[in-house]
C-alpha cells in the first residue's frame, strides 16, 4: 500500500495516505457500490490490457487487493505498513476512497498515522509470518490483541535464554508454568493417588518436583501423558 518495496513510504507518510496502482488509470468511485465480483468484472479487462501476458487469475487477485484498499477497509480500521527499514508504521484509515489522477498510487485512502513504529524483530512469530505474506494486502485481524499492545506501548517482552539446551525460551517458560500448576493441583488428579509429590527414593533419580511411587515419574519428561489425562478441575 506504500508502493513496491515501500518505494513511496516517505511520500505516503508525509501525505497521510495509503494507495494502490496496478496501472488502472481511471476513477473507481462508480465501481465500488457492488461486491468484489462486480468490481473485478470492470477491473480485470483494464488490468489485462495494461499487463499483456498476465493471466485472469493474476488479474483477479490484483483486483481483489485493489478492492480491499478502496472499499473493504472501513474508516477507523488500523493498518500496518512497512516503512522500508525493517519496521512498520501503524495508521488509522480516516477517509473514503478518492482518486489522485496523474500521481503515484492514485487509488487512495486518507490515513492518520499513529505515533508508533513497530520493529519487525519485536513481533511474535505469528505476526511476522502474517505481515510477510506475499501480496499488497493481508488480513492480520487475528493478531489484533498484539497490535493493540504495540499501539498502546505495551509490547510483549521477548524471552531470552542463555542455556543452549533450551530450544524455545517461550515454550520453556510455559512448561515451567505448567509444572507449577500441576504441582499445585496434583492431589486432585487420579494420578496423584498413585504418585504423590513427596519422594521416597534415595534422591538419586529426582530433581525438583518429581512424582514418586513404585518408581520416579518426572513431570517434564511425561508432560504429554499428563496433559492427555482428564482432570477434575
């Protein structure tokens, strides 16, 4: 929405707009009253004329993205746009479609840029994947909570581990929370009757919270088994 490779990022930011092109040189205002199929019926022939050799499928995809910019984005919607420097600007759509003939990205929407820059490295893996999707537009609504935290200045902390044995610090942290939870509720489980949390072995097999009965049962090593067991809480 800021040009191929974010080439028009600065212009869009200064002019407070986002837009699309696809070499469609006509005002689309009269074609936005219907749905995307009706819109594409008008746009696809123009696209194929401007891009000989391209398929109708490609033309349809381009028309769908252009329709998203021109109509699907409602006033008040939040957009994330790459600034070309490894980060994203967040903006709020503030106006309806308008045509700026003779200018770059002529199919435009006014945007009120928010005072926040989101570093791609600070995004969750899911949000990075979604924002890296091929195409001019992508729906990232499933990450709304994370985006709202960025906008509010409350980015989720990045977990780092210096232990080479820890492959994913986030997963490891969740495992520790799981262990604490199960230890606190162990007496309520069916397994708790056979494997009390107090150890009666000589200590050579147990570390931290191990569960002993006839033999030691490590909570972490048997995590998946424990999760598949119905619990009464």
